[in-house]
C-alpha cells in the first residue's frame, strides 16, 4: 500500500474568466424532490458559482422552500439567489429565505455579496425588483394612493439595487453582476404579450444598473421571453427563466483582468 497526502504548494493560477451558471423560475413544489439535484451535482465541473433569479417555488411555502434547499444542499459551488413574486405569495418570504440560507444559499434583497469563485472575487447585487413598465409606456407616481404605492415599490427596489451595486463598486471585485427577478429591459421580454410588459419589469432597474455599471444583469420572470438583451448603457442582460433557457441552468463566461478591460462580451 502506498501512502499519500494532499498536494501542498501554491494554489493554481486563477483562470482569465468566471463561469456563471444561472437559472430562474424553477418553480419547485413538494412533488419536485430530486428533479434538479442530478443537474446541480455537475456544477463544480462546469461553473464557478450558481445564480438563482427567483420564483424558486410555486406558492412560496416553507415546505416548497425545503425542497429547493435539498436540491441545492452541497452542490459544490457558491449559490446566490433573489426571491421572485411566487416566493412571496404565501406571505412566508422571510421563512423561505431562512430555509435557503440554512442550506448555504446567500439570499439577497437590496444588498450585495462578494463570493470567492474560481479564484476570483465575484460581486453580486440583488433585489427582486418589481413591475411598472418601460420608457414611454410606464406607470407614473400620480393619482390614487394605490397607484403611487405601486410605482413607489418599483422605485424603492431600483434604489436598493443601485445602492447595492455602488457598494460593490467600492470593493475589489473581478466582476460585478446585477441579479433580479423582474426584468430591467424590454428586449428579453420579446415573445411575451405586449399587454403584460408593464407587469414583467421596469426601466427603473436598468437605470439603476446603468448608473453604476455591471458586467452582466441576470433576471427571470418572463417565461415566454428571450434570453439576450442589453440596457441602454450597454450592460448585457440575460433572461434565465427556465422555460426560456430550456436547461437546468445557462452558463456565461465573464472575462476578468485584461480581457474584462477590453469589454469582451460574456459568452454564449
Ligand atoms: Fe416564474
Ligand atoms: Fe415571477
């Protein structure tokens, strides 16, 4: 028998990119046990971290959150999430977040985190976001208290995203990502009925992202939408709703170091 020990010495050099896995709208229920665990088990072979863009459950119950937690537990890469509107439906969003946290998931709402992934520091700013519509076709903070409250919710959520991104801007991050459930742009809604665009996102999120900058913006919610979009400020946007990407998760390669400085786009 030969003995052995773990190799020692300097860590291998970090690669020139961070590979981000992302998915939203997995909508797991209590009958979904084991559905995604096999796919998540291969994450360490292909990605440096996993982003979850909300609507992780069907009705936002603790029981459903426990299923999500079990699918993710020990998946081998850092997991950062925001909740979606479905995760709020039962009024148990705090408990849902806690169940996910107990499984090692970093759940963001109006704040940011920096995770060490693939030898790089990855900053993620997250918020659920809200509705309201897009430039020229958006709701205004005018009239009835209910209407003002509706628009104010979107404005406050976007404000929290801007603050969370600004926090990251002051940190030594190799890449910065904005993670939301609602969409910041109309591009990634293409395929959805035009009539419901105001309920799928708000331009205020894009304004927040462009005001600080990010290497990538990831969202879900628009099941019939399109994967690729762009803010007016040039930040790439990806709709990772599972019905859109049609896989357990999508992979995006974000250049770091000199390649990031040249503005090389994320792939695919
Ligand atoms: Fe959804
Ligand atoms: Fe949703």
